[in-house]
C-alpha cells in the first residue's frame, strides 16, 4: 500500500550570498488530507527547523484544501507571538495545466 507523503523544501540565500536548497521534511501522512492534519505536519517542520518567523512564500499544488491550510498556518504562526511584520505567507497555486511550467 502506498502511503501519502508531504515533502517540504526550503530555498534561501546564505550569508555568503550562495543559493541553497534543502529538504526540511519528507513526512508520511496518516488519515485524510485535512487542513488540520497537513498544518500540524507543516508547523512542526517549521518549528523544528526554527523557521516560523522566516517564511516568505509557500507554494502548493491546486488541491482545494490548500486555501484553508495556508489560512490556518498563518493564524497559527501569528499565535506563536511572532512579529506580524516578519512573517508573510502567500500561496501560489500551481496547476497541472499551467503554461509557465
């Protein structure tokens, strides 16, 4: 049986102005892909990597629950008493039919 997974990657410019990519997590998912289940995994990975105050954008596929997922993640991060001015979340939906890919 194939279990669903959530991959979270990070992209950034380091102190030497070098572009970096890293895999923050490749997590097995249990249950359905609800907003609560996905946000729990995503917030945990951001906290483990001390990135909750450094997120600029989050790119997802076009699944219908991603809109509520991003709203919930944004509220959760703000409730962690982080500076509102240092945390920005945007969601860019990618479509399989996107001409930009």
